[in-house]
């Protein structure tokens, strides 16, 4: 009897040691699977906004993701008048208005194609559509294109750094 | 035991140490198989053979494949396909087997459903089988990533995005799974590991469990008849081979299995040598490009039905129904409330209709999943997806009203 409870105690004690080890190794496994510091650090891209032409959609690259940059024409701006959702997404640099967005469909992440005649984006994967400000025109995408964190620096746009304009977009729920 | 005598032969020497006589009886010569089963019961053996083909061809591919984003594509499409002598053969065997194995799994599954082989004491066979199906799916998906072509990259993008959970927007989780913001080196490396080590290990373990689950309740038969295996095997051993309802697995039943496997292999190697291209998507012959999506993204044919369930709905509902479709088959033994274990066609109209409707509906979903999501195809897909869900929800009700036959 006494023997049994001794064995029981030993079993529990060593069980506890093993459990601590198991939890520790789970932490190590989780962290090993995390993105590497070098991946996280290589996160900034600077765009010179004077180089873009009206109505021509250019795809840039930031953190491996495509970034859509579209300098809006007067016609597009006219269409957007009175649409607060679209206006809230404008990025103003000097006198120009830009749409800058992560070019991945918010549904499952395909890259929608720009259609210059329609001034919109069509996602071939499941038929989603976005307008020239990046708002959803046709589901399944649950929300408009996400806007990458940016900071305006004269006529440059630094992607990956949080500026006041982006912060207020985020606070107002314009982007995630 | 632990009492050894001087061995009289090599066999005796081994017998004292490994009990090979006993093992042979348990696994083969006294493993009893009912007589009234048809060729559909040979699919298990067909799957074993296909799995071995995958393993062997995979080992040969592994020797030249390079798991880096810069070299993966060329190591497959140039080195293995052109430089390595017979490299093309291993790749075609691997590709064709990866596709055909799912065809056979589906036949195996629907055979089980048709004959009620998941019922009464055979639940664990069914559940372990469905776990195998899920693991095979993960194995197929991770393997699909490795050539690092356009479809690989974008399938990886789309499927990992599913883990964001729609409106939950768990981007952190997605980035953790990928080890990067987009599929890149970390992603390729870990999927390579999963494909060649962890998942195959799990598959081998699950195959063991699947077989163990079969050993005690024994295999079902064409009439769902309850056989007293002890009594019938005794009859057989006493010499009444004709009167007994069972036969030995080896070598009696094996001969039939091997015949079916033989026919299967002829068909299989016909595909490998003359029609391998069906298993290789043309889009995947472009190297991965993170800045260009192919016009249509679709998975391999065996995932199309569940992909189509995801497609017609908004993202949250789509995800929920997709998840539902992935797991619901596991619960089949518990959703089927009827006492009958017999072929679907003898279980009364309700289940008969349920079975054939489920089978045709999944074929329709598969076809719609391949077609572009436009116009009438979207509508058919939507209806079929709803029918699929409704059928599963209705199953407990229609089966509990079934009369005992
Ligand atoms: S990924 Fe764009 S609509 Fe699904």
C-alpha cells in the first residue's frame, strides 16, 4: 500500500516534469513556424507618385504582394462626387488623386484584372468586381481592396510606414 | 515463453523469436473473408498498390527535386523531365497515381455507403477511412505546391486564405501558416516537409488503424448478412469448404484481389504512357508569378465538388458550408438511424433515392466547379450545393422512418 502511493507519487511527479517539457516544446514549435525576422523587416517600398499617368493602372510590389496604383482621371472624380465611401479612400498628393490598394481580392486573394474601358477590376476566380476606388461592385468579396499602411512624404509615398492619413482611414473603418 | 530450445530449422529459429506462424494465421491464412462479395471489395487492395506506386515514384523524384523557389520549377520540368534517365516515368506515375488514387477512394467510399459497410460495429472502419481521406487530401494539396508553377502558387494563395476565416480576418494566422506575407520560400519548405515526411507518416499510421479496425468486425458482404465468423471458419477448417460462408484471405481471396489489381494496373499504365497529361494542368507549366493570377483558378478534379460548395455564397456562409462538406461524411454512421445493413436498393425508396441523388449531385457539383462561375452554371451550382446540404440534414429523418427489412 505504502509502496503503491510512493509509486503513484513518483508517477505524478515525473508526469508533471514531462508535461512542462511538452508545453515548452510546443512553444518552440510554434515559434519555429513564425515568419523569419528578415521577412518581417524587409517591409518598406517607396513610390514616386509623379511618375504615374492618369487612367493607367500600374502594379507595384510590396511585401511580395501586388499594389495597384491608379491616378484618377477627372471623369472618375466626377463620378465619385457625393459618394462618401469612395471619396474617403482617395489619397491626395498635390493636386492629384490616387487609388492605392493591395491588389488581392478580399475574397480569397486572387489578383483582379483592371479593365480600362470599364474603369473597374474583375476577379476571375469567383467573379468578384471592384470599382475604380477599390469598392466592391459585385460579391463574393466581402469588402473593398485593403489599403496598405502608407506615409506621404512630399510627392513620395512610403508603403509599410503608418502616416496620419492612413491611421485616420483605419480609425474610420475605411480599411482594415 | 522465454524458454528457448535448440532450433531445428531457420523457420523454427524465427518462430521462437517472432512467432511467425501465429502472425501468418492472424494476417493471412486464418483471416476470414465472406464469400459473397464482388469486385468492389478489391478496391482496398487497389488502393494499397496505388499507394506503393506513389511511394516508390516519390522516392525517385525526391532525389532530384530541389525545394527552393528559384529552382523547384526547373528541377521538375527540366532536370527530372529531360536530364534524368526515366525521370519522366516517375513523374508520370506519380502524377497519374495521385489523380487515380482519388477516383478509387471515391469508389471505395460509395461502395461502403451503398452496402452499409459503415454500420453496426463497423463505425471505426468508416471513421478511420474518412481520416485517411482527409490526410490524403492534405498530401495531394501539399504535393501540388511543389513544382512551384502558376497553379501551385495560386492554389496555395487561395487555400491558405481560407484560414483567415472570412470576416474573422485572421490574417496573422494565414501569415503564420505561410511563414511570409505571401507563399514564398518558408511556405515551399514547410509544404515540402509535410509532403515527404509528416503526412506520409500519418497516412501509414492511419492505414494501420484502418486495417486493425477491420480485423475484429470483419468485412461486410453483398447482402449485409450477419455471419458468425467463428462457426463458419470452424466449418472451413474441418474440411467443409463448400458449405462454409467464408474463405481464407490468403491465398484464396487474394487471388481474386490480384486479378482486379491486374486489370487496374493495365488501365493505370495505359494512362501513364499514353494519357498522362490529364493529371498535369497546363497552367502549372508557367513558373510561379506572384504578380499575375491565371484567368481561372480551379483545383484538381477530386476537390471540385467541395470547391463548388464554397463558391456560390458570400464568404462566411461559403466557408461554413465548405467546412460542413469536409466533415459531414465522418458522421455518416451516426446520422444513418436505420437498423438495416444491406444494399441501398433494398432499403426502401427513401434511402435509395438519397444514395443515387447524393452520387449524381456530387458529379454535378464536380462539373460545375470546373466551369466558369457565370450565368446558368452559377445557378446550377447553387442549387446543387443547397441540395447537398439539405440531403445531409434530412438523412437522420428519412433513415429513422425506414422499416426493418
Ligand atoms: S478570389 Fe476574387 S472573387 Fe474569389
